[in-house]
């Protein structure tokens, strides 16, 4: 596995995000909604660097492969009430952008005062939607990455660094 971002670099990226968010919202109360499961590590590190009164909720998405695009299912039961609130939607990575766009659309319909989004990673050149998250810690090349919350088949989320998964890391499909 090739390390793309080490622990120190990740921490610096999260510091940058937190600084931008603190400067944008000041003392105004903020609601953070994280997309499960990939955003859990980012959420835990980021919210401890935020200084305003904060509420934290989560939303779960799952996409069913098998059909071309994989229809997205959104479970928003644990999202918190966001009507009349300033809200930031948090995810691990902005790839095609389809996931965050759909979740953001659902959230807008619930009447937040404002809705922005923050991601750890934006994968260069992969986007299929025109909008971009307001807060991005790192632009990364188009490679499949794991660690710091991101998985491959539900593993590797606990790696404290971000690594590119290479064919040699996948014994079952390398032959
Ligand atoms: P999008 O809808 O933006 O294409 O994809 C968003 C989701 O796809 C992310 O939340 C993440 O779960 C998954 N994803 C996209 N690229 C990667 C990647 O390089 N590594 C991992 N582990 N997941 C990814
Ligand atoms: Mg995800």
C-alpha cells in the first residue's frame, strides 16, 4: 500500500477545514450532519476543533450495485431536525458527487437556513455534477484510497493514514 497522506498531513488538513468553518460561522450555532460510515473519523477529529455551539447528526446512504448507476437509498432517521438551522453536510470523499448531491437535495427540502458541505477529499476529474463542496481539505488523484474512515469491502477504515489500494494488496483478484 502506498501512503498518500500520513497522520500529520491529515491532521493539518482537518485543522484547515476547522479554521475555515470557524471563520465562516463565528459564534453562530451549527448543525453538522455526517454521512455514514466513511465520515466517522473525520467527524470525530473535526468537531473537536470547532468552537461554536454544535449539534451532531448522521445520515446513512447505501447504493445498490447491480443496476448501472446503483440507486441510492438514504436513511435520515438520525439526522436531527435541520429546519431553520445552519447546516454542514460532511463526507469522506467527493468522487462523482452523486451521493452528496442527492443527500443535499433531500436536506434542502427540510428547510435549513443554510446548507454547505465539507469533505476531506475531492478526487480530481471524476465529478458528474456541477456544484462542489464549499470546504475541501485535499484534492487527490484518481486512485482508490482507503484508511481514515474509507473502506474496501468494509475493511481498512481504521488505518490512521490514507493509502492507495494497489492490485498487490488484493490477493483474491491479483491472479
Ligand atoms: P460519489 O457519489 O461522490 O461518487 O461517491 C461517494 C462515495 O463513494 C464515498 O462516500 C465513498 O463511500 C465512495 N468512494 C468514492 N471513491 C472512493 C475511494 O477512492 N475509496 C473509497 N474507499 N471509497 C470511495
Ligand atoms: Mg461514503
